[in-house]
C-alpha cells in the first residue's frame, strides 16, 4: 500500500489553480477538495453551510456573529432554542480539523484555505503556488464570467487581496511568497496541462514516488 500524500495548491485568482489541480487529481486518481470542504465542515459541525461560505477565505479580525436556531437536545425540552456566537476563527478551526482528518485517510489535493499551513507537519506534502500573467488571468476570467477587462482586473485585485489577508492572518506567513511554498510556478509559461506535468514531476521527486 502506497504512503499517503497531499498536494496543497495556493493560487492567484484567474491563474487556473483549481483547473490544474483537477487535471492532477484525474491523472493520479485522487480527490480534489475546494468548496467541498465547506460542506464537509458543515456536516461535521452540524452548522449551516452558509456560515462557512460567508467566512470562506476571509480573515477574522472582528467577530462574525452567527445564529444557530433551534439546536435541540433530548434534555433541553422547551429550552432547546440556543444562540451561539462564532467567530471566523472558530469556523477556521472546524475546517482545519476536516482538512487534517482527510489527510490522515486519503491522498488528496487541497485548493486554498491555508491547507499547506494546516498540514505543515504532514511528512508527505507538496506545497505549490500557482500564478499567471495578468493578461492570461483576465482572459480566463472574461471567458468564464463574460465580464469586461476592467471588471476582471477589479476581481483579480479584490480576490488576491482577500486570499492574502486570510492566509497571512491565519498562517503568519506570506501568501504568494516563493519562500512559503515548495514550488511556485507561472501557469502562463506551460499552460494548464504543461503546468500539471511540471507539478507532477516535482511532486514525484519530492515524495520519491513514481506517478
């Protein structure tokens, strides 16, 4: 039985990070987790998925108040209406537990959500950051959303700033900085398939595995 491993992908908005991750996942026959983590965290905690979606990759310097309505206990009787106030930090902790649990049970790919930091003690991990030239990012965003070039640039700025704030806040490291990851790569150079090839070759050597 092969040892378990994880590939963690950080990415600029519009760089194709998730697309490239999906290519790698298909080739390796493993699962990729992105938004699915929010659903799993909600299921594990018993909270509504909306709580996690609102806090998704957003830092928490202030408290996010959320209402959990009608939590019923067999001993609560008519007092079963409970209000809990959770911070983004608490939601991050729940999501982190889900990521750690998955990493102990299967080889997989995580996209974003500080997975590289959460799994920093995992002995068999590959941490990758995917960037791309602005023109390529704009083209990808416009192709997917039908937005204008100006709107795409605005989306990029907001998206990258949000991801950087989230990552830097929870990890105390620097989002996108080469020293933060095992490999930083510009997807514009090789395209999605070629970038997947490069990451797989790198991962194969780092993990001492033949893919």
